[in-house]
């Protein structure tokens, strides 16, 4: 098979309604007789069940969304290998290196090991991450 053998999609002919009985779509134009769906602009909205209580209103409401929730950008210790020893790690330096892409507060977690001494100035750090950094000779400051 090559490009010369390819065939495009079949183009379906446009439905021409109201052009006589012999066309198969004359008189009522394929809409049947009377009723809501036969009218101009007629039809029901999605989810309408003929007057019966719709499913989305029959089901119980559950929970809520807290609009004040803070979504932290997560950074692990294993992500800090890109920095040289003695570096000061700030939110701006993490964004420059491409470790954090979204805006917002940053939290440092303890997954991975750290061998170099860093000065870390982030919004939050976990206790385990703080212990690992201080054990390696670094220090943590909450910005």
C-alpha cells in the first residue's frame, strides 16, 4: 500500500427534505406526525425524562468543594540533585530549573536522599525532609 492507493472518506449526501413524496423525505420531512419533536425548534433537553424526576435530581448530594483549599506544588528531595552543594533553593530557582511548573506554594517532601548541604527557603517542608537536610549539614528556613 502506498499513497496512490489511498481512498478518502465517503462523503454522505446532504438530506434534502420536503421535496415530494417520491424522495422518501416529503410531506412531514422525516419528522413523523405532530408532537413536540416535529415542531420547529422542538425536542427535549438532555436529561429530560418525560416529566419523571430526572436522575441527577433523584440521586443524593454528597460532600462539597472547599474553595479555600491550598494546592501545593510537591518537590521531593530526589529532585534536588540538579543543584550543587551549598546552593540556596528558593521557589524561583526551582522554577528556573523546571522542577516546578505551576504557580503557587511549594512543599518539600522526604522521598529520596540528600548528600549535599542546601539552604532551603520554601513555603512548607515535611518533618522527615527537614531532618534529612539538617543531617546532611544544610538548613531549612520557612519563607
